[in-house]
C-alpha cells in the first residue's frame, strides 16, 4: 500500500467562486503512480469547500443564488459570529452546506466518476491564502 500527498493553494481575489479542480486531481493521480485505491480531497479552511457536481455554468449560478438565499452575506449584524470576529459567518454556513471533502475511488489510474461529475473548490470568503489537501492511498 502506498500513499501520496499534495496541496493545492488558492488566494482568490473575490469573496466567492467555484473552481473546477478535476484536471489537477487527475494530474496528481498520475504523479502518484497509484492505479487502484481512493483519493481524498478536502478543503483545509472552514470557509471553503470541496464538492462534486456538473460543470454547467447555469448550475453554478444556481448554487450561488441558492446559497445566498440560505445564508445571506448581509446584513452582517444578523450573525452572532460577526459580532466577535470577521464578517464571514455566512461563509462558514455555506461551507457547511456544500461540504468539506470528497472521496473518490480510483480504478485503472482513473477517477471512478458517474456521468458529468467534476470536482470543485468552493470559495466563500476569499482574499486570503487557502489550501486543499489531496491524499491518495492504494497500489
């Protein structure tokens, strides 16, 4: 059994964004030399996310609208967290909704995806350094 670890680094200039990281994950699997196993991808910050879905622009816009309805950024005063901290309580809630991590099987050196599945990094409180961990375990 082998393992391989890599970090992706982000410092996005916008408060919120969705970045397709599928190709970077596929590249990392090739680097690892692991052809059978699992790949864990997780956001290493409490205001960012990793999730799987379709890379369709309308859907990504729908996520933005839906998340803003569920956890609106403003008014900042609506959140207790913002009274003692930064004005980013909504980012914590959005991360909770979209999730911290994904685990995907690897077969014959490729991600075991269903139709249209892609891996995304979700940023909900940008303008600061963040990272994503890729951990691949297998043979």
